C-alpha cells in the first residue's frame, strides 16, 4: 500500500466498523498488517472461517462444515484428482488450506484451457468450483464463498448500503450483491472484462488502484448513516459508520 492509501484506511477504520475478507488462511491473514485487523469481524479461508476479535466463530465453522459434508465430494477425492498420478506437469505442487480447500502452484503457460475446462466440469459435478489467480489454482467447495460469510456479517451488523471492491473470480459474488461496487483495472476480473450495472472500474491499476478504491469507499460511506464496505486487494474490507 502507498502511505496515502494506508492513511485513508486508518481513517476509514476509525470512523467505521472494518472487516477484512480474504481467501488467505487464518495463519496467513495474521501475517498481514492492516489497521483494525483483530477488531470486530474478519472473514478468512474464502469464507470458511469467521473471526470475531481474532477468534474463529464456532457456530459459523460448524454450519460450513455441515453444509460442505452434505453437498460436496470429500476433500481427499478432489486432492487426489488434481495432484494424483494423472496430474499434468503444469501442476507443480499443491497444499490443503485448513482442511477446507486445495490450492496449487501452476505453470500457467503450460496449463491448457482444455484441462481447466475438464477440471471445472469434474469439480462442478461434485459440488466444487475452481479459480485461477496468477500462478495459483484454487479448488473450493461451492458453499464456501466470501459472499455467504459476508451475508452473515451483514445479518449481525445490519447496514443500509453495501460498497464492495474485488479483483478475482472469487470476489464476483461480493460485487454482485453490493449496492455499489468497484474493481481495479487489473487482475482476473479485468482480464475477463467483468462488468455489472453498479460496478465502476478504476482508472489506475496496480498499487495506485488501492488509493482510488479507498476514495470511492470513503465517498459512499460519508453519504450513508449506515454503510458496509468490502474490498479485495488481497483482502476485503467491510465497514459501518457509527
């Protein structure tokens, strides 16, 4: 983040409830230094974990685990399919995130569109979804979404307006349910020209897009007595004015 963006985020966190949302695991998220990180709610592991003051909410964890168990193929089956003997050379290595989903490092240049299409279909039949972000390929149970966790946060913290930002396929659901949304001019969604009637695209890309996203969020938060802001630049943010 630029110093200007950091200061803008500090200001937003002082005047609103700030809730980061990310695909990172809890341990990965705790290595991220942002204002208000362990205050109030945070969503990690692509929505599988809901933190409150840094502590996982057991009721949300139980609900997610039950829903995945009832509707999705086992994690081990998906892991063995993508990383087993039949795995293409373009899949370099993989890991399991908190016993929830699989992510792989890939050689993107050698990863064929045909393989991704077949993998997506195979996963869909088993209640899973895939997302390719840079050199990482994610395989995630369909019920584990950022928008589902966000809906729970919004149920607990009712607001009049939802402002969202995101740059990856895993953020699309959040952008869709927002009242107003913004995405940077880079990332997975930009490559596919993702668009919605209430979605704005930043004029800047890269690190400077962060400043523009925060200005956008601050302008909408100031217009509403109760508003919720979420953003993805590696994390999401949610906020409600007091």
